[in-house]
């Protein structure tokens, strides 16, 4: 972008941030009511976040963070965590490719480009401060969430590895703070039917408990062209129970148990390129041309009826804290999680058996974190901590491709089985301090040391039909291990310019662990399976602003990142998918967000972001014309999941009723420019710019016990791709997955 254009963009963005706001940086205060139900004057509530592992006002934290409370999530019409799409600057969060239970998250161009369980995420996912190490099982339902925080930029000091892009933190309801309960029923098109409930409160002066649950179903929005059950459906049941103890003013503990079970049909995409069979006599044969034009949300699979995607996800955590003295607090977070999936995935999204797989994992993780916090009410605060996690991820996979090869028109059966086993032990120690060294000036600095040890074993067996049975064989991957260490410091300087204006500048380093290629199918791949960690340095400056009357709040952030040793999975041939520490990137951007109260009953929020992500280098042997597999269609001109511009504006207006109730109407418009969905920049996996519109209306009874909400998501029925599968060396597979078509719903809620 030219200097003049950038200057204009900054000035325009500042105006938007201050005058109409940007995504919900602030959670709005609950509307205060008089006895007659009239709304009193309203201001924006003070928002407390835990971005630095302690409670602070969002206006005082030198971190780019967006926060959403329960009401804001409802106004986003977000049923799952991917409902945050569009609401956070420079974040791409969607359902993972071909999976009903995984999430694909990129922040500021950094994420996880391969969904396989042996690859680590680039954005950390946390629930009640417990780290979830896999993107599988992380498409969280928002049934008992108190608030969500999205931290943008590397969080390597306080959150550790695999948070190079940022972190998403979900906090569930604390029964000491959320007494009473609610029950909610939702019905919508595509046979959507949902039930949610929460009940909690004090059982005595020192004990509190809660239970919450959700049953979420829909009949699927992708029609089965062969008849039978639709694809892309859902049947999820979740429950969470919490028991809290406060026996004294110096000690408290919270035990949490949760269980989720999902049973879904296949998640189907759309084949965007010609699907090709290799016939050893006739040569390449096009089995099916790539689909073009407006998709009609229909698909056909080679899998037999009943092949779907199942998941169980469960865990327990115990959080305890002791006030050792007036200045010292000790906190312990102990957790255990277990995840099992059994998912059939039709990667080619067609009736042909070209890229059909079964992926079954049985993951468990144990973790322990200790924090020692210091705060004497003066000018110095500090936190010291240690972290340990052990994760075990055995998996079993099958790949079916009996339409991939033929001899004179006769298909050759193909089956590959894979058994692998990954164990990760991660240990870390960290320290962080904040010092107000002179009035209104604060210096913060910290450092974390991390050691990751991974042990990996794998066996790949291939079974061909005639006439290629002589190619059958097993490729062992002897048990091997490697360790990596990293030091991830952070430093920030902030100035409280006035009561409503804060400026900061910061530098943060992030680290994403190295690993072993979970797609190693040949002896060569086995010998070159290890890849190294990724690192990023981000330099950031920002302003956070709030008007004296607390009716305007906004923030602007500018950053630049240097990202190296990008872990790129590429397609070399039908058997070989190497992982390369291939690239170095330069990423810079501008982010604005805020909220405004217009009059007494109108709230405006929004966000605007600009991102310039580009490769400084990309070492890809496939781009060498002398390489036998040279592919001129491969390009690295664009960084995937990094649209140049995103924006959103939302409005909510409340109307008091003469009977004492309240009517509220709202809606939002979100926009993003062209987004590339594959590392190889395949043209058919490029989503042009698009706009999504949502509207809703809410009625609250006079006593606020009853609420009725109706809404429409994707009002204009925009057809847009959100993710892609790119295995072009296998039958030229390039599959796109689409966002929801237009859909409506109505819900009834009772509060008690």
C-alpha cells in the first residue's frame, strides 16, 4: 500500500473507531431498569479481562484483545466458537475442513495449515485456563460461556508454545457469580432443534455448584444427491458440572467435569478442479469435471450409508488458589482431558473413491500449572509460574483410492492403513512483572523457557489389487524422538496519557513446536520426517480510548511481525507429502475496534482491519523447472487465510414497551476481501470478496424472566468458501467447504 493510501486508511479507521466503533472490544452493561421497566441512561460497562493471567480493565492492558460477554455472543448469533468469524480484527475462525468437530483458526496470518493431529495449532485454545492441544474437539458449543477473550499476536511468555498467532480464551460460568438459571429452546430451518440449560448457585456460605448442558441437532444443509440423509448435520450433547469451595477468605477451589458426544454425518465440500484417474494404458482420464457457478449445496459420496463422524470429548479440571499473604497468591490448575474421534472424510467430495479416509484418534493429556502472583497494591506486580503437560495421541487411519488407478479402464483396488503413536512432554517456566516506575508510565517484561520432547512411531501398509499386488508392502517408521527448547520474551511500555487515553508499545516472541510428519509414506519421507519449530517476533503499538461519559470506547493497533521457518506441508506425488520449514514471512497490519452508545438505547459496535502478509522467501523444490514434478500452477504469491481487509459493523436498538417489557432489534454486516484457502494458492481455492448480513429481534417480558429471540443469518444467501482441501498430486483433488446458506431460527428462554 502506498504511503498516501496508508495515511488515508489510518485517518479513516480512526474516525470509524471513535465515532461508530469496531468488533465488540467492550461488553455492554446490562440495561438498567426502573420498577416500571423504563430504561435508565446507559453507558458502556467496564470490561475486565485476564489477558495477563490476572483480572484487569481491558483499557489498561497493553495487549490487542477483544472481549465478548454472553449477551454479545447471542447478538453475534454464535452457536459455536466459529460464530466469532468477522467479529475480531484479522482473525479467521471456521469449522475445520471436512470435520464436524474441529476448528481452523488463523490470527494475523498464523495458524495450522494442515489439520492432521501430528501438526500443532498456531493459535492456543483455552477453556477455564486449560490448554486444548488439538484442533479436533475445539469447535466449542457456547452453551454455558460467561465470556470469550481473543488475544491477538504471540502470547509466548504467559501462554507458551503454539500461541504464535494468539489465543482464544473461553471462561465458563462460575456458580458463585452466576446464581439462578435458564432454559432455552431453539427451532430453525434445516431441522435445527436445540435445548440449553444452566442452573447454579450457592449451596451454603462456602459451597456452590452448577450444571449446564446442551443438545444441538440439525438435519444437514448439504443435500445427498443419491438420496438418504443429508450431509453437514449435527447431533451433539454436552454437559458440564462445577463444584466450588470457599471455606475461608484465603482459599478457594473449583472442580469442573465436562462431557461432549457428537454423532454427525459426513461433512461434504465441493470438488473445484477436474478429478483425474491415471490409466496405465490410456493415460489420464477425467472422471468428473470441476464444479463451477453457484453451488446448490448438494453432494455425493463413495462412502456407504452410515459412515459418519463420531466424537467423545471429556475432561476434569481442578483450580485452586491460596492467599498466602496480603501480597502473595498461589494458584494451581490441574487438568485431564480425553478425546476420541472416528471420522470418515471424503476428501475428494465425489462419488469416486479417490481421497476417502478414516481418521480415528484416541488422545489424552494431563497438565499441571502453578502460578505465584505478587501484588502489594503498590507499583509492582509480578507472576512466576511453571507448566507441565504430557500428551499421548495414538491414531489409526485408512485411505481408500480404488478409482485412482486403472489398467485399460479396469480400476485397481487400493487400501493404505496407518498406525501411529505420538507422545509429547512439554515443560516450561516463566516470569512476568509490571512496574509503574513513574506516575502514568508502566514497564512490563517477562520471559518463558519451554522444552518440548516428542516421541513418534508409525507404520504404513499398502495393499494393491491386481495387477499391482507386487507393490504391496509396509514402510516402518522406527520409534524416534527429538527435543526442542525455546526462550520467548516479551516487553511493553505504556503511558496513561489521560483518564481515558492509554498508549503502549510492545515486542513479543512466539514459538510453535517442531514435530514429525504424520503423512510420511515412503522410506525417503521417513528419513526426512522431522521438522523444526516456527518462530515469530511481533512489534506492536496501540492506543486505547474512552470518553469521559463512558459512551464511546475504541482502540487502534498497528503491528509488524517477522515469521520464520514456516512449517509447510506440500504435495509432491501420490505417496509423498513432505513438510518443509520452507518460508519466512513479513506481516504487518492495522486493527481498529470499539463501541458507542448513541442516545439512550442504541449501541453500535464494529471492527476494521488491514493485513499485509507476504513471503520473503518460500523454498519449494516443486518450482524448480528441472524437477520432474515441476508444477507451474503452484504459487506462493499469497499467504492463506489472510484477507487484506476485514470489517464489521453492528447495531442494536431497544424500545421500551408500555406493558413494561422491551423490544430490541439488531443486525450486523461483515465484509472480507479475497481469501486464499491453500498454501499452494490454487486458483479454484480462492474465495473472492464477500459480505454477510445478519438480523435479529428480541422480546423481553417485564420481569425479564421470559425472552423470545428470532433471527436470520446470512440474510442475502451469500455462497462463500471458508476452507479447502488441497491434495493436487492425488487425482488433482482441490475441495472447497462452504459457509452456511441463509437460515432462520426462533428461540424461547426462561430465566429463573
